[in-house]
C-alpha cells in the first residue's frame, strides 16, 4: 500500500464484531489493530488477547502488571489497519434518538485523512509474507492484484519496515549487507520485525539455512535410540570396568546407563546456556565486517525475525559439526562406552532443546504451566532483555551467572 492511501475508518460496532480466533481486533486509543496472526505468538497466551478483543488495550499495554517494551510496541504497529471513527458512533446514537444525521464537511474529512497519511507504511502483510525469492515479475503481478483487491478487502495490514529508509535493502540478500552497519548493527538487529529474511542470493545456499522443525527429531532421534540400546546392552554384558590404578578397577553396572544419560542431558543444558550467551550473543566489534556477518548468520537473523518458522531450529548438516565435536571430546575424555552414554544423553537434550525453542515461539501453552512461564521468559528475552535470559529449556543456569530476567506477571 502506498503512503498516499487513505487510512480506513471503522465504527465501534465493526471493531466489536471481530472477537473470534479467526478475526481478532483490538484498539489502542483510536487506532485499530488486527492481531489475529499474533494470537498464538503472544507470551501471555491466546485467551488473554481474545478476552480483550474489540476493546481498548491501552491500560494493558502500560501496565500493571506488565508494561510492554518499546520493541513490543513497534511490533504491534505491524498489525495496524486503521482508525476508530468515533463520529459515526455519535451519529448512530443521534439516529437512534430521532436526531437528524450530520455529514462532516468534505474539506474537514480530507484534512483529517492527510494528517494520518504518515502513519501508513509501504507494504501490505500479504506482500510481506511472500517468500523473498519470488521473481520481479511475480512480485509486480501480486502487487497489482493486491491493489485491485483493495476495494473488496475488509482491511489490510502493514509492515513497520520502511523499504526506502531502513538501514538495509530488504529486496536484496542481507548476509552481505549487515557487516556495513558497523556501530548501528546492534541496535538494528534487536528491533524485531515480522517478515521473512533472505540471507543469500544463491538458492542452494539459502535453502541450506532453512529447516522445518520435524527434521530435527527425524534425523537425531533414531541416533538417540540406537546409541541408547547399544550402550545399555554393552553395559549389560558386565565386562565394562573403570581402571582406578593398574591393579584396581571397578565394574560398571548396566543400570549406570540412566545416571550417565541424565548427566549428559545436564551437561547439555550448561552447553546450551554458554553457546547462547557467549557465542550467539557476542557483541561483534563495530569495525569488523566479517564478525558482524557471522553473528547475523548464527543468531542475529533470529532476533531480527523471531517468528520465521524456517529458522527456529538448527539445520542437521550444520548441527552435525557440533554434535561430532562433542562426541569426539567425550570419547577421548572418558572410557568409550561411558563417553557414548553421556553423549547420547546430551544429544537427547539437544533434540528437546530445539523442539522446546520452536514451541516457545509458536505454541500456546496453558496459563500457569511451566511452558507458559518459559514462553513468557523467552519472549521477554527477544523483545526487552536481550542481554539476559539465556536459558531456553530451563532458567537454571541464569541464576548462578546472574542473568535472570526480572519476574513479571502476564
């Protein structure tokens, strides 16, 4: 939608009608937002928004109990669809009491519209949700169709990304651009948007950065099951011993597999925390083009577009490098079968980590549950506390390292 497009006006009755899971609107003052697409993403749960559908949420945005961050407010602007026409409500009340209808002067209406033109951005949500590898011809054709449908569509949504004023050109692959942002990169990458990101122009390289969530269990769970069976049956033979000295050794019972497995899972939770905090959230030097680009490829793109479902889990090919490294370290450090037992527990922990991470972004946990609190915690990490809250599957390690996000109720 072009900036010259007139903002849409809705009556209070129209807004109130949109209070279902398929169409949920809210008000922020006189501004109307269609938050249907955000229902499942909301850290407070879908029911919390639906209970306020068709109503003004200004009080809830300000708090208490929770004051929404500036990033959350910027994010909400992506769902802005128009303005509340309070005059129509007054006229409707006048008609109800037998008073004649009053029509605003055309000059007043035009001036009213022009003062709001700056609020509108340059792209509809439908255009924004298109995959960025479409050809220019298809994109132009889609734009024309959207313009033709505009009159028949009940509403349209905008992205807050201004394609002409943003620090990067969203029409081109971002991987080669972000390194030039320098000192502006850190602030830019932590202002999330709800739009797809294209990292590379090469289709093969681009496809290698995307993974559907189900590939993680499909690839790694068979490995977990096989190695678990292998370790348990090997320990069951009763031939595994730990040599304390050249003359003294102790046998390892088959039931030791369970504590070894859990030890591996526990170690993974620590590794998960360290990687997230010290690698994914390193602050690359502003003058280093390549470190900025590396950071964006590893994790920055996830913070810029946190609800890009194709980049919420690690591609198995890339993850296999890390998995193989930990396997070799454990097998060199511990007796082989013990090292494999610890490794398979850590691998299982990694699979659970990736699944939980996906669920925290797209799941709708029950209010008051463990996952509900974890989802709220993780969303606050994305929108407000990017330098804290590094635990994903658990907040355990945030406590000894003093990176706990302050507790707030939703």
